[in-house]
């Protein structure tokens, strides 16, 4: 499909955050023009569709780069518990009963929600990457599968196999090496992982420094923090990200800087599970790349990047008792650009010519977007998923004006209802 | 209009939070039946409209009981500043230039947003109550106007006059006595106010203990906290509410309990302005009534009760490092019931027969409301204003399926654009 968007406000996020009036052309799955309006487009393509944006805003989609989509099964099932009780007593016993097909449907439910929230790229760490791949591929969701390797699950050899097989099965889906967390891996296992990432020169993704207990216990086990342990084992030699990063201290940050490791912050989950407030301002001061994720829908409980955007700045302001902490501009960059960069996905980080057409349209004609004094601040401080008028991924419009294209949402709801009914009362 | 809602899930919030399938009848502006479905309704009225709720949820509307609606003019104009800079340098100079007509239009813009967020009652403290009254009356918004008396504005006699005149001009709008804050009133002025509330046996509403600086400075001036000062002056003798209540200590709480003063919490504003986290769990332990407000759209910046609901529990969890702090059930009660009670508005606090028909419909068929394991938790932890399918106030449907009834939203946007353009660059 070749699509022309015209009469639009455009925020490319390429250099700074200036917004201009203009148009944007999509050819197949790429952006081929973004710039001033053209009455008679010179290089006009044969349009399949021309969309009048009515002065609404086109901008890059949000990158939700830490989630566990299949956990939609557990939304509102296990709230108000601490992290270890929640994992050990509520989640792990039920996850043991989930099939790849369950996770296929539950991921589809999550994808519907991502689309309503303007998410165009996810990094999904969950149990059955093969069926997650199918769900994303069929629904058109761009996704990096992330291994959640741990001592209870499949061996390192399975991660290697998946790394080789799953990276090329769908143009929308990649596979990244990762481990669940320090506290769910023995040291020998981490050493095996280190060998593998050195073999492939691959970055590593991992839950880290989410709770104070986790860090304290790692000190008890190894006399050092999780970040320092991974450094000792060479696990950061090819970059990667830590998820959460609530309890990193200055020496951890030295390592993150030295190795170019990004922090993916999950403020909604950290709030609901009372894990703490991440030192976002310090990360920014140190030049550490910060991206955003919703975490899974059992710990957050929603998959809403607007919540994460407000919280990542709001909580920083509270932590430092400083209303100037973490500006709206920083937040938008985290949500749109940094998440893509953290996954090596520079091909969809902004709206430049030649980049993938992962685009959202923000409805500025709703009362929470009025008056239009500063659109970036409106989005970060007063925005809502109800402002997402369109979500396009890879040149395809998947969601527009509250409707999902080519998707039987009733079927997804029914399948997920069957699955959750089976799992809830075990 | 007589309206029959059928095929609904219903959460009355009357006794507990059980949800049942049934129907609800509205005659003129009151609820006349709520209970099990009736195939051939026995006491059937002559219906003007019958609405198939398709198993979506009917519940009482949210009560946003602390706001400054007219501050929509300043949304995204003055962010990332501390409270005193924000008030003194950005807000007060612009407010001095606002006309009653400006505030009329700016309030209408806010009302549009309240309707999208399922708000059916507001308590609005702003400059020109007469024009706010007109805006609310014309748009069908239930509102308690609250005086923001202070040493810079109209005299106490004006408050008395308004109390007598504005309380009976519209069946939708009342007027409450209030003062802006301790730090904007001299002691003599507060003594005058005390005489007036004793004359009318009226409750008092006031910003209080919002920032630590405010409390510290009150101690410097009077050797006691603002709550204690107001107690000394007899200002609590007929009840009322404090807005914010972030920095109340145990002895303040003793006074709040003794006088039956409620706390209206504004977690979005307290977060964005870095004012701090209110001790909500302690208030609940002490039996203090807690309601919710968005505060004005220049400090929050949105008028979204879903944000406030997530934050009031989330921030309590963070403050206490306890994920069990402040349950979803408590939060829903704050948002729907307590706010009404804090204003003496028991007539719209729940969906019982005889009460005012202030009802919202929550769309359970959106992905963030699936699966349906626990609807109350879904609303509090994963809900969004995009789930508000209908907002009815006083028996009138004002908003449904994304559309505002009988309202020219373009006219409101244009007028507000003119006003904000005039005010922004002074």
C-alpha cells in the first residue's frame, strides 16, 4: 500500500522536537517523504489511500521495550502482593500449566492493547517465543523476542537454537539473548550464557536491580551487585539492557556507562509492586540511555505508555522533590527513540525518509489536548490512550478511530476467557 | 426523559462492591429501579429510550472534588516549576487579566474533559463563580462552587453574598464557603471567615498542608501547623475538607478525626509539582474520609480520575514500600462515594433507588478491561478514560461513544484558543 498523509502536524523526533505542518508518504513499509505540504506532489506515487489528518499529529510510535505479553491471563488476579509472593505463589504455578497456544492467544490480547496505546515495537520476554512470534507476525506487531533463560526452564542450547532459527522467520520479529535475572540463575549457567554471547557477539537483556532485596541477596551470595557480577562474567561485553534498574548505585552506573548498557524503566510496575523509584535523573546526567516498558499486565496492570510517560517524570520529581526533574522532551525521547535504539532498531526510531513506517496519529481534538500551547507536554502530562487515533506498523494501519483492522477481537476475548477460567482457580 | 438500561452489569457502590447482572431505570433525574432484569417490567414506565448495555458496567460517576477548571488556559504553559514560582510568576499575573467570560469558556473546555473521564460532580474553586455556574448549568455539569477567599481578592462580604445568592440559582450547582490557603490569608481575615461559618453553620474547604514549606512557614508565623491554627480559630466547627493534606502529622490527624474533616487527595498534582506523597494509609487507619481530585489542569495537567485512582494507591505503596497498601476497593470508594459525602452530596453517592441519576457506563469490551477476573481492580489498576462509554448527569446523557450531546465543541475550542493566545505571552 502507498499511503499519503496530508494536512498533518508532524513530529519526526529526528533532530529535536520541532513540530511542523506538512505531509508524509509511505511506500510499502517505508517512509519515502516527510516535509512541507505539496499541493501537486511532484514525486507523487500512485496512492492507494490519501488520508486527511485534519491537523492532528503524526509521530513515531511508542516503543514498549520490556513486557511479558502473555501475562494478560493474570490481570487483576494477583494484585497487592510483594514481588516474591506474587512470583512464587501466584504466577509460577500457573505458568507451569500454560501451553504455547494459550500464550499465542494471550499475546494477541496484549497486542490489541498495545495498538490502542500507540505501541509499534515491543520487546517481549515470555515462555514460548515460537507462539509469540506467530501472534505478532499474524497481527502485524513488530517485536523483539527476548529469552528469559533461568535455572527452571530450557537449557542454554535451546536459546542458541532459537537465536539461530527465530531471527529470520518473520520480517517483523527478531530474537535477543537474555536471562530472567541473577536470582533465578546459578553462576555456572551465567558462565555458559557468557560463552554464547561471546560466540555471537550478542547484547544481553535481563531483569536487574528491580528490588532492594534482590540486590542485597546478590551481595550476600557474591559480595557484589548484580551489575558488577555480570561485568565480572563478561556478560556486558556486547551491550544490552537492564530492565527496571531501580537500585543501581554509582559504581553500577560506572559499569553501565563503560559498557553502553541501557536502562529500561518500568515505573508503573515499580509503583504497583512497591519496588521503589529508579534514579532516572542520575542516569540521564551520566548519559545512560533510558527506555520505557510497561512490564507485564499482571504487575502494572495495563499496557499503557501514557501511564509510563507520566510516571517516569512524575516519580523522578517526587524522588528528588524537584518539579524540574526529567523534562517532557526527555520523556518523549525515551518513549519513541531510545527504546528502539536499545534494541539496535534504529530503523524505526524516528520519522525520517528511509525508515520503517511505524507511525501513530495523535488526536489533538480531544479536550485533554486543548489548548495547543505545547504538544509534547500535552502528550506527556495530559495525554491518554484515548488520544491514539491511528497506529501503523510496517506501513500497515492496524488500528484507527477505535477499530482494529482485519482482527476478530471477539474470538481473542473468548479464547482468553477460556484460558483464564482454566488457570485462575488451580 | 425516562430511560431503561438493561442487559447491564451493575456496581451500585451502596453496600460493598458486588457486581450483578440486571437493569436500572431512570425517571426524569432520579434512579427509580435498580435490580435483577425483568423480561416484562412490572412497573414499567413509558420509556423514552431503552439502552442495551451489552453486559458493560453501570456504576456511579466519579466525583472530582478539588479542581480549578478555568486553569485549562495554562495547560502545558508553565510546567516543571516549583509551586511558589509557578503561582507567583506564571499564574497570578495571568489570572489578573482573566474575565468572567474567559473563565466561562475555559470551564466549558474542562467540563468536556470531565465528561470523557466519567466525572459527574466537581468541586470547583476558581475566580468567578457566577460564570462557572453558567457554564455548568448550561452544560449539565453538577458542581459545588467553592470560594477561594484570600487577601488579594474580594472581601468576606462577597463570599456571604455569593453563599446566599448562588446556592439556589441552578438545581445542579451549589456554593460552599472556602479560603484559598493559610499562606494567602492574614489572621484577621481568617477570624472574619470563622464568624461567617458560625453564622451559617457551614463547613469550610481549603488548600492545606500541600507542601512542606507551607507547613514550616505556618509554624514560623504561628508556632503551629495550619490544621492546628484553623482549629484554634474555630474554622473546623462545622466540618469541611482540606485539599492535598500531604504533610499532616499525627496531631493534625487528631484534629481531623475530632472535627470530621475529610482529606481530598490530589496525587497527580502532588507528583507533578513534587509536593510529596500524602499519608493515605494512615488517614484510612484513623477513619478519616478520603476523596479524590485532579486539581487544576495547569498543575496535573489532565482532568483524569483514572490517573488519580492509580496514583492514590500506587504512591501509597511506594511510600510504605508495601504493595498491599490502599486496596482497589478503597480507591473506588474514594472516587465514587467519599467525594460526594465530603460535600454533603449523599444524594448522588451511589446507585440506589431515589438517588440522582449520575451514572457512567464502563466499556468492558476494550482490551485493557479483559479478561474479566475482577472488574474493580481492572478499573483502578488498568482503567483509562477510553473505557468511559457514557456519562449521565441528573438523568441526562451528556457523553456517549466518544460524542458530546448538544454541545458545539469546535466553538469551545476556538474561544479557548483565542483566550490562551491572549494570555500566554504577557
